[in-house]
C-alpha cells in the first residue's frame, strides 16, 4: 500500500473538476482559450466563459452577467398623437427614458396595471403644447384626468411585469380632451396642483381664520 488516503484523491479529483470561480483547474492553466471546455451556445454562458478565460470572473461580475435585463411588454399612451400602442421596457430607468423625464409617479391603477407618468405632469399642464386625456377604470368605473404621455405596465406580487391588457381595452377606456378647451383643463390641473389657492391665485382663507380675527 502506498499509504495515501483515498479520500484525499477523491477530493483532489473533485477540485480539478469543479474549479473555484475565477480559477482554472491545474491541468488547464496553460491551455489556450480555444482548447477550454466549450459551453452551450447561450449568450449568457458565453459571457461567463469569456470572463472565466480572462480571469475576471468573481461573484460581482457573475451576478451582473446573470442578471441580464429582460424585456417586458407595456402600453404607451400618447395624447399628443392620440395613439395607444405597444411598447417595451426593461426597468424603471428605461421608463424614465421612454417618458423623457427625471422622476416617475403613479396614477390610479387601471384594470390591475400600473399607470406610470412623469412626476411633473401637473406642472407641465400649463405648457402651450400640453395634451389632456381621461381614462375610465373598468374595475370601479372611476374616471381620472391626466396630462402628457403615460405608460401602462403589469404588476405581479409587487414587482414590475409585462402588461397583458389588450390595446382595444385601453383605447375604449380613454377619451382625448378637445384641444380647443386646453385652457380649461390647464386651470383644472392648476387647481389640483395648488388646492390651497382660490380662483384669483391667492391663498384660501379658512372660515376658522376669519372667526379668529
């Protein structure tokens, strides 16, 4: 008997077969990339393999590689062109780009979907090219008023997901505000934005305040 421990042989063999992240097995250290074991023809697998070859694969890089953003279906509402069309998004940063804004806000949920808007949609309602629209929620028949573009996305257990609503369902629920009445709707938006101001733009005075005087 050689006196060698069989378990140590098995452990050494397992180490060569299952290398630690970022390190090649001893018998492959001098191999060229073309002679490395090939992985399935999968884009993510190929990226992992490339990182492995370059010796840069660590936990952080691996997680970033595996967490490739998936594309999800959304519905884009454009009151300027009066269109409702399909769109795609990957995350909330992508929604910011689609809406061309700095911050997002959420309107009244529509048929289980989230309605995403520019956080400044009320402030922008006073612009000359502002476009207004109404949407009726089929779940409770409530009607809601908005200005500017919006996006409907799905919601699944608190996570953003693909919208499964049909374009026809959304189109039937929307009414475009007449451009001839833009000034009236701008005033409505101003009242929503500043509920403490009266018709003259002055701060409202409560009846209790009058009594105190």
